[in-house]
C-alpha cells in the first residue's frame, strides 16, 4: 500500500474536506503548540494556523482528513499497577471513588467510576517503576473545594503539592498513588 503524502503546515490538504483532524508530530517527546482554527463552518474542517516549536527537531502540525469519524467522549483512563489490592485501597479510601463491576478479563484489575460517565481502569501486572515526572502523564479530577481535600489528605498522611493557581485561575493540588501515578485534583476557574 502506498504511503499518503506527508502533510505539514506548508503543505496542508485542501480546506474543502468534510471533516479534518489535527495531528501533532512529536518526535522525541517534543511538544508543539498550535492554534487550530475553523476553515469552513459548513463542513467543520480545521486547519493549523501556526505552530510554535518548543524543541529544535519538532515538526509543524500536520493535517489528515477522515470522513465520518468523530470522538464522542473520553470513556476511561487506565493505569498499570504492581498490586491491584493496594491500589484499590488507595482509590477507594483516599480518593473515595466508587468501584464498579468489571468484565472477567484474564488479567487482574478493577474499575472505578469517575464522575457520571468516565471510568478509571486499574490494570495489574506492573513490573517496572512508574516514571516520576512533574508534568508528564497524569489525570485530573474536578472537585468543588480543595480545602476539605487538603484536610483529608493530611489526616491520612498522604503527601501532596499545592494548592497552586493555574494561569486560567483554576486551583490545583497534586498527589501520587502507591505506584507513583500523578493525580491532579482541581477546582475550575471562576466564571467571568
């Protein structure tokens, strides 16, 4: 099968496609910041208007056209853990998440409800340590008030950072589960 032509900000596809999705090329974990803007309201196509490179080898945003597809929602986040039982203690007792039924997979794990529609999937079998990056992989859980969370975490002896404001005004605290996965608890920015 022939490879499709490589698309860059200098060589974008025609703006008449019925649907477009922006694809970020991120070699060596470089980060690209690009402003995405609508090209044609009738057809819902998006184009990368300008990309800022954060590292030397980062390439500009590329565009691909995919007809008839649309992401509806984030369904779940999965974390790989060493000890499912200890992880369940953390997610049930520290974060107070509701455990929900899980299909009978052939590997250990547990599922938790996050909000009304999303889920957290705990998957057993981790053998390597979790990389401990402050701005790497994490998931964020919205809450009404961080004050009671701080008191709760202190009472349990759980280390956390914050609260600290995000540039948009939201407040955040960060903690780690027993495997070192970074978790953000936040309150939304005040509405103006």
